[in-house]
């Protein structure tokens, strides 16, 4: 076989990162390289032409997933003409939906990757990227007055509390899926986050 062009190699790498991003959120980072490459439609051997190790891929996928959140949040603000409260409300509505609960592969990496990141070594790039991503996401969720006051990392307590409520509710609703409690959890968290505002 001939060598692949640089453009094809870049496309293959993008395909692996996109596929891994979905699989890791759905199944965790323990997905085997062989299964990942099969899902991406590439050979197992092609993996090591693109990545030094699976850990390097986890690092890149974590950055990719949080960049996706930042893009979605920016798009939400744009859709709502910069109205932070409206963009946050739309995010809360979508985040605490049955559709999000049932679609982990396209869902929030904060909830999906938390356990895998926590089990990895502290020195990993993925952990640093995850922490920065969590802080940025919490800052997006911070009440307008916290943003105006320049409150601490993650928009202070308000943004962090909102993010913890969202992520906790999502994780619990997924773990109780199939019982009435699952949708009750989503509804309770939604009410807690929207009724006060």
C-alpha cells in the first residue's frame, strides 16, 4: 500500500478523535484501541501512526470535548443575542432533558469523563484540561452578578453550584434510568435551577 497524503492523515486523525470523543463519553476511556479504530473505520495499526499512546489520545479527546462545550456555549449566547440568562436557561433545559440523559455519546464530557479522569494520574494533561474545562463551564453558568463582580474560579459559588447540580442530576438520572426516579431527578434539578431565577 502507498503512503497516505498529509490531508488524508489529518482526516484520519480527526476521525479517530471524533470517534473516541463519542465512545469515551458513552463507554469510558477503557474502550480498546482495536474497538476504537474499528468504529472509526481504520486499522488498529493506523492508531500508532497518529498517536504516541492511548493516554495521548485521551488527552486530546478531553481537550476536544471541552472545546466543543465552549463552542456550544458561545453559540448559545449568540442565538440569544448575548442575553446570558436566556442562554443559560436554554442550556439547563437541554442538559436536564431525557434526550441528553439517553445520549451520552453526544453529551456532556464533565459527567461522562469524571470517573475516568479521577482514576488517572494527577500529572496527566487530561486532568489539567478537565479542571480548566470545568472552571470555564461553571463560569458560563455563573449568575450575571457574579460575572460582573469578577468572582473566583468558575464564577464563584453560583456557577459551581449550578454545574454541580446539572452534572449530579445527569449522572444520577442515567444511573436510575428505567425507573420513575430518573425523570424525577431531572425535573427536581431543573426546578431548583430555574424557579429561583
